[in-house]
């Protein structure tokens, strides 16, 4: 805020964050690999995992998501004080309470802007890892068939080249680019239950819909009554907009905890 050229300082901060994210992208991919794969799937250390990557350069398919995911927090945190002082005369010295609340709202906004991009980025990283692994195993398998020497990766000397070693603890979703993946999650992936019977989705089993005594409804194939509001329930393709913000509660309550601790500590709740 006190910089004589605040816009230039903001541009420098965002550029530095983007360069750092671009340079450290291989480590972020390795981090994703260690999270998504079982604990018994080698390798489990950084250097062997880096050696599995064909190049330390970031794949062009991941550049938009990587840069957005890295720069959104910097843009929000660096521009918020400047915006508050310039347009609303809110200052951390003169109006500490309003400044604290405003920064908390800014951090919450940043969280909801970043989560969809992070979802897309992680899917893209897993897709890249699967592609790299398939290529490496195919090359090793061809070398084994031709009885050539295989260049083993440190930490994976006992690996069978004919067996795919990249296993994930969950089924990864497809990656279709930044906006393509967002559209796919909202409109095509999975199903979402809409209507007054959405809360009773867990009561539906393979034997039919569990009935509620005294509630009018229609007959199921098993002779039980289906509640009227459950009969009006619709199933729509796609997860909807909420599919982009899964896990937001953890991040939000983390912000509340940090803000509350700062407020109790006497700093006015400033982040």
C-alpha cells in the first residue's frame, strides 16, 4: 500500500509467483503422485519420482491451470489492501476492524476462486502422470521383449515392466483442459439428485425406496409405498456447480480459525 508504484509492485509480485510456480511444477506433480498412489507403490521419495518424469519442463496442457492456481492467491492478497484504501478508505491503522473483516471476505473469495482451478489442476497432473507412466512401461516392455538392457529407476529395481505400476487410491476423473474439465464436472460427470427427495437419497437401496409411515405415495415394484416428495425427485446428469467446490468447508474453517486466533491475539483479526 505504501509503494510509490503499487500497480508495478503488484505486477512484480504476480510475475514472481508465476515464475516460481512454473519452475517448481515438477515438485508439485511429484507431490500429487505421492498423494494419489498407495503407500506400497514405489517410488516414495522425491528424486526417483522426479526421474520418472520425461522432462522437468511443464506440459503445455497444464500451464493455464498451474499459473492460475498459483497467482490467484497473490492477486487477491496483494490487491485487496490497495483496493480497500483507494476506493473505500479502509486502512489497517485507522479502521482496523473493517480492514480485518474485509481481508477475511477477500480470503474467502480467493478460496472459492481457487478450489475449481485446483480440482482441474490435480486432474491434469494425474492424467500427465498416467501418460508418462504408460509410455515408460511400454518402452521397458519393448526392451524386455527385445532382450535389451533396461534402465531401471532408482527405487524401482524389482518392478515387472509388463505390469502397470501407476495405481491410484481413487478413480481419477478425466482431464479435458481448463474450461473443458469444469464444464464436464458441472454438466456431464456423475448425477445429481434434485427435488424434495434429495435428502432421502441414502434411504434408497436395491430393495426399493423405504417408506415413511403415514406419508401418501405411489407403489414400488416391491409393494412398498414411495413418499410423494420422493416421487417428485429428479436425477440430473452432472454434479452441478457444487461439484467444483468439494472440500470448501475445510478451507473455510481454516480461515475462520486463523482469523479468530489473530483477533484473540490482539491484531484485530488481520491475516
